[in-house]
C-alpha cells in the first residue's frame, strides 16, 4: 500500500502558484519523498525528490516539514500544461527500484 | 540522450492469446521496471530487472513474466490473456544503484477483446 495520502483534486488559476500537499506520517528516517506527474495517458514524468531539506529545480520546489511527516510540491507559476495527476511517493530505500503509487492529486489549471 | 522507448504503442489481442512488449532503457541505465496502470487499480509495480536478473517482483500472477538482455533492453510477456489485462503498460529505467531516479517511457496500451 502507498505510504502517502493526497487530496483527490485541486484547482489553480493560470499564473498562480499551485501548492500540492502530501502526508507521509509513517515515513522512515532514510526514505526519500519523490514527486511524479502524469499528463493524460502519458508515462509519469519525474519532477523532484528530497530527503529532509527543501529542494528546488527548474520545474518545482519541494518543501518538507521538519518532522518529515508531510511535504508540499510548489509549482510557482502554473500553466495550462501543468494540468495532470501528481503523485507523491515515499521511496523504499533498498537497492531495488520499486515505486508504490497512490491515487495522486488531479490538478486542474484553469485560464 | 534518447528517452525510454516502448514498442508497440498500441496493441489489440483476444482472450487466451499471449503478448510480448518491449522496452529500451535510456543509454547507460541498467535497471528496467515494469508497471501496469488500469482505471480500477491505478499504477502497480510488476517487476524489476537489473543486469539480466529479476531483482524485485510485485503481486501479479505467473502469467506475467519478463526478461532483460545483456544490452539492458527488456521484454515482458503476458500469457493466456484475460479481459482484465487491458491496461497501459509502462516501463521505467534507472541507473539501478541506490535511490536513482526512474524515468518512464510512453507506455504500451493493450486492449484485450
């Protein structure tokens, strides 16, 4: 089962910041938080990941609370092309690749 | 660098048939993982291959199998197809060492009639 909970859907006006929350209260000390998004019927696209410090890249910022029990993905200036399902994933830290996806948040950006 | 490629992109089969899907990872990536996505179950992990060995496996019946070749390309096979196998099959590749980011291909959409 997924170790994360996210709101089912959110709306955001174009040009505004989109803040997508994620709860991961059972996260272990050495587990990373990953974010992917999936635009309709395409393969999931990697966005960002972090352990305990805030992270920023050209796509988004990731804010992780100090107790690491929740995080927020921030898209600073949402565009219509950001409309997608966003998945927050706690990465199992073993030496194998296995992502456990939850149901994600469907972000709708409107004009 | 070219991304992850999957072939074919679309496929129609009938119940009882078998199907083979192919995935070519990003150059230099040694790990290939497969996922199934359906409206009812969402995205589910099937299995992962690293250096031609299955390294992890999800909770799917034995009809689902895979393999990886020495060039890291991977195939997955589904035998005795059922209607419920209709899905988007996604493959992802990574370097395969600890906590490397996985990059996904566009998927193969399989319809079983």
